[in-house]
C-alpha cells in the first residue's frame, strides 16, 4: 500500500459538508466556522498519513493480505476516512474550540482565599448586579439627575465612607495599584518611613521597596526585623530645614536626603514575627504624625470590615483602624472583604482627591463590572448579620466545627449513594484563610476522606482534577481529603459525579 493511496481516500470537504449533522451545525454556528473545523480535521489526517513510516506501511500492506482478520482490521482503519466520521470529528473540534479557558471548579482544599483558584468567590447578588449593569448602558459616568457628566469615583464613595467612617474613598484595580498611586500622590520626591519588619513581599514581583521605587518616593527604613519603636520613626524624620542644611555633606557616603512625606505602616498579611518583637501601633504613629504634621498611611491589605474575633480571626478591621485617625488606608476588594478584585483607598478627603486627580488614576481605574460587584457586596455590610450570611468568604470563616462536621456528613452520604464502591470517611482537618491573610489562623474543620480500597490518593486526586467540573482536593497522609468548608452545598452532586 502507498501513502498516495491513503491520501486519495481522504473525503472531499464539500462532500463532508453535506452530512446532515454538519448542515444543522452550520445553521447554528455559521458555515464558515464549520468548514474551517472540517478543513482542520482533514489537514490533521493528511499530516498523520505523511508521518507514517515504512514499518506502519508494511503493517497495512500485510493486513491487506491477511484474509478475514486483516480485512476486518483494515475496514476499521478506513472507517475514519468516511464522511460521517470526519463530520463527527469536526463537530468535536468545534466544541473544543468553544471551550473557554476560564471556567469554574470546585475548591475542596479548605483554603478560603485560594490565590490560584481566584481568591474570593463573590456573592450571588454581586453576580446578578454585574449582569444587570453590564448588559445595558449605565450611569457609570453620567449624573442622571443633573443631566451632566458624573464621576465613576462617586458611585461607591459615599457607601464606603458610610461603612468605614472615612471622609472619602477611591477604587482602583487592586491593592498593588492602590499602593502605587498612594505613594506616587503622597510621596513622590519625598521620603516615606517604613519599619524594616514590614518591608513585605506579597507575591509575584510585589515588594514594598520596589513599588516605592516605581512610585518615585524614597524609602527610609527604620528599626530592625523584629523590633521597631515609634522613636525610630521620629529619629528618621527629615524636615525642610534639615534638608536645606544638606546634612549628607557630612555623610562619608554622601547619601542625599529628602523631606519626609509620610509615615507608613504595612500590615504583616502573610507572615508573623514571633518571639522578641515590638512594633509601633497605629495610635502611636498617628500621634507622631500629628506632632510633625505628617500624614500616616496604612496598607492594611486584607480588607476585613467586621470584628470577626469570635470566629478566631484576630485581625484589625477597617473601621477600627480608621478610627485611630489614620490619614489614608488601603486594602484589597477580594480578600476578607469578599468582593471583586479591587484596591480600595479610604481616608481624608484632601489626600484622596489628590489621588483622583493623579495621572495614574486613569491607568488604574476599574470597570463598571467591578463597581457593580463591589457595590452589591458592600451594601450587605449595612447589616453585619446579612454580610455574614450572604458573603461567601465571611460565611465560610464563620462556619463552626460542628457545622463543618454535619456538612461533611451530608457530602459523604451523597458520595456513597452515587458511588457504592467508594469509602467516604469523616476526618478532622485544619482549614486556612489563605490569600496572604491571617497566616497563623487555623479553623477547625472537617473533610471527607475518599478511598476505593486500591487506588492511591494521588491517582484519585488526578482523576478529580480531570472531571468535567474539576475538583481540587488535598492529599494528607496519603489520603485524598475533600475539605467541606470551601465546597458550596450545591456542588455536592458534582463532587459525587466527578468521583464516578
Ligand atoms: C494582598 C496585599 C497587597 C496586594 O493586594 P492585591 O489586591 O493582591 O494587589 C498589598 N499589601 C498588603 C499588605 C496585602 O496584604
């Protein structure tokens, strides 16, 4: 048998397009897309034929001379050359092309703000509001009452101010951009004093010293890794007069100094310093700022709005931190606030308006979809009980060990009913907040440990990842754990299905 012979067997594209299934598909998706898919399948087949080596060809020829068995094998081989088979392959290809790269999955890791899994899942009303606002035109920058141009910054400004006690607010793309614009607007050409214990790296290339350099502000580090006193900040302050006397003339390295622009505190979001430690409190920094007429900036990071200490979360919250008199504070929208990705800046009006006018504001502005999701999330906070009930992140944190045990019991029943061959055992686990927030907090949780007697945990884990709706579990002591804190109750059937 020759390759030419095989190539000649490839069906013609217009013949394939006459297949009933493709005619129907063409009406739905357009003939252009379908023809394209068919062409691509044929071209693949052609390449496969050209790639056959001598041994493959010899095998085909041998089959042709091998009586009944060979004939059957050849028939099977040539089935892929039939128009119906090519049509089917083209339809499958079209479906695959349509599959979007961003899709939902099930988080069974027990880590609530999983950075790799999209951080905070937003609440149902936020999703509804995104659809409502984005499918039509909106008042994003239009004042309907006055019939004049409006500002997108005003959309949630009042609501944030009301909830946090701030004078004004501004929303940007994420907290990294918030840090950047705050430093650029308040510290460009000036020194900003930060404790050496707080020069954090958040992830990726986000390091406070690097962001500071990008913003045009000059970092002045004070204190040590484990101890920084408020007096350390005070000693580092450079006044206009001090700069005018050019003190660097006496510095053997001749390091130029600049006037101090602000004092800055960065929350240790993703690490703890324990042991022999000391840090300046917000209150102390505010007092020092007042004394020297310097603004105090607090990069709070996590965006916790409510006091959640009764659930084991001893983190500062936004209103409490602001009430110390902080001038500018910034945090993420998609960490403990439980909303969409955003960076929220709150504080004194005179500083916030400087940021709104800064050229970077345009580069960092957020879309109507973000405002829609954020506003619908924020209104929940008008009643803390509603926020705890409706915002998934808060709801997951608030779940008690008993709640989790009962939830794990329900999941185990559904798994066993759908998969009689599997074992599903309840075990205690420690869940985490994650997302670079509250690194030391461990929540008492429960998981369903799934086994089938033979297969390894790694093999079950792999299968779950490859399900139609992937389930991301956790392996511990060679057992596959499905931690129920982060699984939504309406996903239980999908988890059972994925295990089939
Ligand atoms: C998370 C975090 C950031 C970065 O916020 P993104 O929203 O991820 O850009 C900055 N500073 C602190 C203290 C943080 O915790």
